[in-house]
């Protein structure tokens, strides 16, 4: 494609990659062995083991905003050259690093710091941060975000979520932060040592609705007092900064910046069905005092955040579903029963056909939603439909994936049972990732 | 750059077609559903309007002939006549599927001519209304089992056989007949012929009474020693066993996205009406709140809308691939499979959601759920599409995956 893409992310990522040792995957495999198991420790404890001080910059002025791309008006399924390059890099990382490391990362309920370090080396958390704030982008692109999430999850969804979590917080501050909030926090994400950070939206109860929150921020003095319990918090014990969804007195549901070092902040590990490498945790807020300027964005921005987070989850679903389909294709064409490959039977072959059809459908719907975001069009409907499809058919692909392998799918000798557990997260999770 | 919105250059056109669909198709929808086999005379006026639009370029190349591959490759990403044709079919079938199928000079036979005819034939048949005749009493999906014969005799072929399920078989003025030159040579010997109905030896035997698309006539056609000029054979007259069925089947890669578009248009009509009826009844649908926290009706609607959106985009992307000369056989079948089944499921579910109001002829919901069934059957059933998709995805041949 001859078009010059204004975004320029791909080349910068390639450059960073060339300087890093990410492809030295054997080193990374060794690194995964060094991680200490800390899955089953229950009970809340203080958050942010590696606490840093964020030097507060006070300025309520409007922060810098990444621009969006100009619509072309042409129906087109071709990614830009930059997007294509970026996806190839991330896919290679997913194939060579995340996929081989998935089993051991899951076993220790965390993603190795070396792997997280590699993703910050190639600038994963900087994709949506404007250049003048130390980021990589001249234009923000939800399509790029979806393609990257898809590519990462094609290796392993759990580690993908861990890698994307700091990016979610950085993106939220870039999109909705004031000048002061951006200057206080974004430089840390643009530096060498990207802090663990988590976008905490979900709460542990049935029929959770992110627009009816039980976590509250009550007015107190010059700021707010925060109370409540959050769940689905990525790598909570490591996180140094949280963006917490709370019902803010006099405002409605909003995002609030909470530093892990604040008094009353506690985390507990919350190992779940899948996404174990994401180190899912609960975050307890017990009368945590935050300043007035800890509120991030407006109520409308909160709504937008919920949507963009769902879009990121849809992107993750695409990657894991694709990997499941590919694995099943190989299996059914080589596994024999009754003297021929099982794929020769229509009941098997048609199941695979439906997996392929539904994957293609949900992929197009997700990309349309993302491209509407990039064009500045209302994408509420399209994101809702993408979420619905990826929850429904992502899980169907996951369960058919196990089914097509029969008993072999049920045992850990094959990865389909992990993908099955990971794909159940789609439609359940809110927050955590963002495009 | 990834963008899945309706192409900007076709937005005005889509609006125009929607107005036509509202005033000519939807307005006469119930009349011809009830009066099966009577000729929808309103369509003559519409057809000449469409012909006029074609000549002035207003039609954006849409229509049955829009599937022809043209040599206008200027490089870059194209939104061309496959896209405009699919967009047009969606709007028209939002109006009425049966009436769209009855549009003069817009038959599936016209698409077949556009797909495989040479330039001389294209010019000679440009004003014909061509129906398509493949199926016979003894076979359906297995097109290779064709028994209708074509025997060369001088400058003519002599055709003999019986064809069923010929859409517009009575009203069209010619029929594209699939026949075999030599039964022993299998698929490669199957050729298609443009048979003008004015020729001696071709006759309409009877018309079917149907579940839906009643505005469209479905004929049984008999060929008895029907002499057809040799120049009416579409494509290569030689039997090339290495090519097998490819030539004739190429038509389907082009027409399947159109049939998928029919299902998409019909289902959209049902969704829109159901949404209006819901709004009147005070049922709200919220795209931000989780579906499971809303009413069961709203949650069902969201699921239907999501499935519809997937079918819609699969259809547009198959057309986009054709416009950009990318092989789209897999995507065309995916679109047809998804649109065919969800089109049927959606229309039937909308009847259920609307209770007796949906079941009654007072509204169109019951009609759309009768019309939609054929769209999961003709131009390749759901099961045939799955077979095609499965063979492609798994890399299996037709002898491995039967």
C-alpha cells in the first residue's frame, strides 16, 4: 500500500524492538522460572511493593489530547502499513515469547517482570500517549489498539492482559487527564521503568453494572473519601497506581486516581477461572482520602472509558479465538478415528466451519466499532454489539475447541482448556484494559 | 485504512434506493403476497426507472449485472459495483424480497450472463430478462447430477430436460439453462445456455405455490428438442476436465453476497419494526448497560442486532473483496451461511417477541419470517455453505469431506 500513514507508531516500535533483546526468547523462558509462586496467599495486604513517589503537579487546565484520524469515506479492510508492521512485531512476540511461557506464567499466577519489561521496551504503554507527553503517537487509534490486543492474545490472553494493564491507565490519563494529572503521572509511563498500574472497574457481585457502582467517593474537606471493593484488578499486589471506578458524590460514576501508597488501600489476590497470568486481585478501599484533583475526567468520559475497555476485551477475544481455531484445525485433520481423519466427518467439519464464520463476523464488528471511534463517530451501539458477539461466540469457539479434541481437550497436555477458561472472561470483565 | 462504514460515495444512492423500496416495494408488499402469481405491474414503471438510472450512471453500476469483473484497475482500494449492488439489494429487500426478485431484467440469469458472458454476448443479451434454471426434479444441491442434455447439431445445440424452481421463469424472457454436453465427462461437461423463451421447444409447465416470496413466480420449465444457437453457450464450449466446475461455479461467488444481502435487508426490516413496536410499548434498549440487567426482550434484541451486524459486515466484506479482485469464495459462503441463518432466526424471533401482533397479517413480521426461509436455501443451502467453508478452512477436497 502506497499510503503514508501519519501515525508513525509501527516504525518507532520496530526501532525500539531492534534495540531490545525481546527476541532472545530463551532468556525469557529462563526468567519465567525465577518468578516466585504467590497464588494462594489469601487476605488483604498493603499494595504497591515497589512504591514510587509521583511528584504532584497541580494544574487543572485541559491536558493534551491525541488527535483522531481523518475519515477517508472508503470501505476498506486493509490496515495501514504501520499497523501491519506493528501487528507483525507483536504477533512474533506473542508466538515466540507469550505462547511458550503461558503454562509457567499461569502456574505462578503472574507474568514475569522480564516479559513486562520487554513490552515496555517496545513501547506498549505509549501507543496512545501523545508525543509531546513522551509517548509515541501523533494520532490515537482504537483500531491499532484492537489489532495489538488481538495479536498479543493470540499468544496468551492472561499475559496479554498483564502487559496491557499499565497501558490502560496511561491511555486513560492521556485521553481524559488534566494538564496536572498528565504531568504528574505520564512521565513514569514514558520512562524505562513503567509502573504496574490497574484500571479497576468491576465489583464482585452478581449482575455487576459499571453504571451502578457500590464503591463511593464522598465529599470530605477539600477532597473525597473512597470506600468500596473492586475486583478484576490486574497485578494488584504490584500496582503503584490505580484508576478506580466510583460513584462520586454530586457527580455520578467517575474515574479516580488512587496511588497504592495511600492509607486504606489494600489488595488481595483473587485467583480466578482463567487469566491467571494477569494476577487478578481485589482492591479494598477503606476510607481512602484523595484530593479534589484525583477525579479523572467527566461522567461522560467514564462512559467512554467503559466502552473503550469493552472494545479492548473484544480485541483480546479475537486473538485467543483465532489461536483456538488454528489449533483445532491442525488437530482434526491429523487425529484419526474409524480409519480416517476426524475432519472428514461433517459433524466435526461443520463445527470448525462455524467457528471460522463466527470469528470472522465478530472480528469485522469489532473493527467497525474501533474504526468509528477513530473517526470520531458515536460507537456505543457498535461496541455493545462487538461485546455481545465476542462474549457469545468467543466462548462458543472456546468450548467447541475443547469439544473437538474430546478427552484430550480436557487435559492440560493441550492448551485448549486454558483458552476455554480465558475466553469465559469476555463479557464478564470490565475495565482492566483499554484501547 | 480500516473503515467499515457505508462508502461515502454511495450514501446518497442508498438513500434513493430506500425511497424506491418504500414507495414501490413495501407499499405493494402485502398485495402481491396475497395475490400470488399475479404480475406486479408497478414494477414495469420501476424497471424503466432503473434502466434510466443505469444509463445516466445514477445507479452506480448496481443491479444484477453489477457483478461483472471490469478492467478498470487503477490501483488503490476500490468500492465498486459489487459493493453498490449489495447495498442496493439490502435496501430493496428491506422493502420486499419477492418483489426485488421480480424486478424485470434483474434476474439471477442476468448475473450469470454478467459473470461469464463474452463481450459480444453481453451486448447481445443486454436487454434480456434472464431467469436461472439449474435444479431438476432428481437433484438439488448436487449440481453435478444434471440430466438436462445439450447435443451439438450444426450451429445449434438441442436441449432436452426438465427444470424446477426457476425464479421468474414465467415472467422472464429468457432462461439461463444448465445442461450437460456429455454425462460421462462429469462436471466439466456442464455448460450454461441463454435460451430465449420465444424459441420453440421451451415452455412453462406450471407455477409453484410457496411459503413466502409469493410475489415472485417460481416455475417448472420443460425443454423438448429446443434448438438454441451455439453462440448462446456462455463461456468456453470445450470440455476441459482440468477446470472441472470452476467456470459455472464462478457465478455463485458473485451472487452469494447478493443473496446474503437479501437476508440482511429482510432481517433489518424485522428488527426496525420490532424496535418501533418495543418503543411504543415502553421497552427500552440500552447499549451501555449489561444486557442481562435489562429486560429479557431487550437482551434478546441486542443478541439479534449483534448477529445481524455480523451478517451485514460479512456481506459487505465479501463484496469489497470482489471489487478489489481478491478471491472471495470462502468469504462469500461465510456471508451466505451467516446471513441466511440469522436472517431466518431474527425474523422468526421478532414474530415471537411481538406475540399475536407479529403472527397476524396486520403487520409484516409474519411475512418476513416466511420470506426469509428461502434465503437460507437457494443459491446454496446453509449446509452447502458450511461444506464449502469447512473444505476451505480445513484444506480438504470434496472426496475427503463429502
